């Protein structure tokens, strides 16, 4: 009977840890659309998406974007993370482990426009 209780406690701890480690979406909105494709009822809009899991940020794209700049800005407007001139295809992951807790804005600048989304660490 004791082993059953121990296993139940261990399982509960593992399950609780799994719940906290789930990716949360960062809702990106295009704030500066530059155009570049024809409007068509059949066209699908391929925009980047992003998630965060603790201090790990992942950006996903089904399209290859050239000359992408990524910024993470705090509420005071201070840049906490910056990378420029990269090619984004598939996924790009980076860590904000050294950044204090707070509310931040993820900014992606691409040839098609600028995408922004807020998240909290």
C-alpha cells in the first residue's frame, strides 16, 4: 500500500511539472503591411507565429523570410534582445533567461511588414 501512495505522489509531481512547461502562444499582429502579394480568394496568408515556454521564445514560419530582425522590448521601450539580418525558415528559438520578469513585446521586421505581440515572463 505504501508503494502505491509513493507512486501516486511521484506521478502527481511529474504531472504538475508538465502543466507548467506548456508553450503559450504570442499573438502576432501585422502593424506595418508593405504588400507584395496579390489579393486572391484562393490565397492563403502565411504569417509567422510565435510561442513562449518560460524564458524560451520560438518563432515559426512556413515561408522563408530573408533579412528578418527580431527584437524583444520591455514596457519602458528598452531592447532586451536583438538579432538582425537573419533568414527565418521553419523555426527560430532563443532564450531570455537573463531578462527579469515582466511584460514584453516581440517585434519581427520582415520584407512584408512588421509583426508585434505581447507576452509576460
